[in-house]
């Protein structure tokens, strides 16, 4: 396990009881370096959406316990936020919640000279997703070919 994975796993272990107690859902945790700064990002959600007060509550509860364990020696920035409307679908629970919804899919490489698809998410498994395209045709796409998939934002 890499150090990054260790930090993310430890963060999740600390977050789960905090989030369960407050009826939040853990969407994602990432420990990443951008430019010269390290970020520990925590994305939470709840029915009705997340407020700034919710983010502050989770940040304070998490930070105190995480700092006691002191896993990160270099400076980092802690961010707690909602994943937003355009959040990527990453985990099976994201796919399950989005079944029947319109999604945007961007691929690493073209299929039939296209790298972007929009359609209804009909099904998914460990290996692939199936979209119903606007013309009614079903397309199966390997999950390993997907660069990003997220809910389509309709205006």
C-alpha cells in the first residue's frame, strides 16, 4: 500500500463514525499533490445537500482525531466539501444511485471515432456499463476505457 493509499484509508476509518453519527455519506477521500501543495480532500453528501456548517462540523471532528494519529509529516491543506453536481461516478454505490439517469462519458480512446457519449445509464457491473443512447441504441463500454463518467447537467 502506498503512503497516499495509507492516508486515504486512515482518513476513511476516522470519518465513518463521524459521518454515520451525523447522517452524512462519504463520497470520496483523496490525498493529492497539486503544484507544490498537498491536499487531503473529503467529499461528503446528505439528503437535501451539504451546507457550509456541515463541512465545518465534519472538518473539526475529523481534524482533531486525524492530527492525534499524525500520519502526515509535511504540510497539507484539509478540504471538506460537497462533491457538487458534476461529481464523477467512481464507486458501485455511485453507479447504483445513477441508474436510469442521463450521464456523460468521456473515454481515453475513441470508439467509432467518438470519445464522448451521453445516454441513460441502464446497467453496470465490475467490467462495463451499458448506456441507452439518444437514438435508443444500447452501448456497452468497458470501465477501463472510461476516463470520466458523471451525471449530465441538464438546463
